[in-house]
């Protein structure tokens, strides 16, 4: 059973017979008759009660008719959706924890408001997990920091984050010539780029943490730092959302290590370009929040 069979069947019903249906469909009568017989053979039922040249719907035909209407309407909707190019349908977006918590609420609200036919799902993970999920088809796109190979992915830059080291309030400048390095660091699991960067900072200072406390959320991580369990490395924007930030001290990283870019990445030819363009457009205003984040942090300290 295909859509053209259903179209012929419905036209015969609407026209009241084979002759008028053939005229509407611009087909010869024998072709219409053959297609109706073929449809009946496929379904193994009679769709019409035949009395001479007159046709009336059989009980099976009356059952089929509303299904034919719905299937043909859905096919029209699908054709229109493909032709107009408007974003619609399910879309699974991945993001790092900090990006999801701080950067995405406002732009995703705009995106969903502008495209109500999109069913959006947001999942979080570290960049390696998100890239793996993209390649496996479990995500449609992701917001990550690289580097990643260009081969399997398309990408567009979205925004830049500033990174800082945080410690408990009153902490002396970190990594001085005569001062010891903090013995413990608080970080996400292996694979988190901020953890990797903080480990690199320790190495550049000629040491390593004696203990790494793994935490799965930024606010819990910052709470551990407040009570002196260790230091951590976080995006500056995260601090603007932390109510106890006055109990933290903020320590800059060396230039060249204190910024990183976030890219929107997706598998080549796996996502409609209209969807990516619409999402990137919604995310663009986020780029303007980097400088105000530092101002808000200073004002609230």
C-alpha cells in the first residue's frame, strides 16, 4: 500500500465512481479500476460494494477512509516541512556543565520560542563524552571546547570564556616562589578540560596536587572550595551565579591559559542547516556577556 493507492481510493470515494475519479486524476478508467483492485488484493478485503457501475463503500472501505485521509494529510505536512526549511522535529543538544548552567537558559528560551515545532532535549557531559555521543548519533549538536578533529565535524565559534582559579577567602597569592602549592584540587572527573588545565598549572609551578576531589556540579565544587577543601578552576561566568562568592578568593591564570573558546559542533551532513543556523543565531547574543560577567562579579564581591 502506497500513497498513490490511497489517493486514488479517496478520489473514487469523493467523486462517487470510477469515471469521475479518472477525470479528476487525469487517468484512463481502466488504470483506476486496476489500482483499486490491486489495493484490495494487498489488503485482502473488498473496499467497495459493486452494483453494476455503481460503487458504495464496504465496511472495510469505511474503516480505511479516515486512515487514508490522515496518511495523505501527514504526507502533505512532511512535503511542506521539507520545502519551507523551517526548523522542526526532535533535536538533542549536548553541552558542558558550565555552559548549560550559565550560558544556555536565555538563548535556548529564545530558540524554543522562535521555533515551537522543535522538540529540544539538553544533555550534559565533558567534551570527550559529547563528541563520542555525536559520532554515535545520540546527539545532534554539542557546545564544547576543543581541540577536535575537523574530519567528522562541522563547527562554528559561539563564545569565549575566561578561566580563573578560586580558593577560600584570604588565600595568599598562589604559586609564589616561596609559597607552597595548595595540596588539593577540586574538579570534575577525568576528561574535563578545566581539570586538565589546572593540572597543567600545577606542573608549570613544579608540583602536582596530592589529592583530587571529584565533584559532579559547579555549585557543590565551589562550596567545597569555600570551606577550604582545595582550589578549583572554573569559568568566571560561573561565579556570577554562586551566592557565596564573597567567601572565595579569585586568582588569575597566566595570559594564554586564561581563555578558551566554545564551538557549536555537529556531524557533517547529519543535521539540517536551517536548524544549525537557527540555533547559532539564538546563541550569538551570549557572546556579549563575557565583560558584564566580570563587572557583576566585582560589584557583588
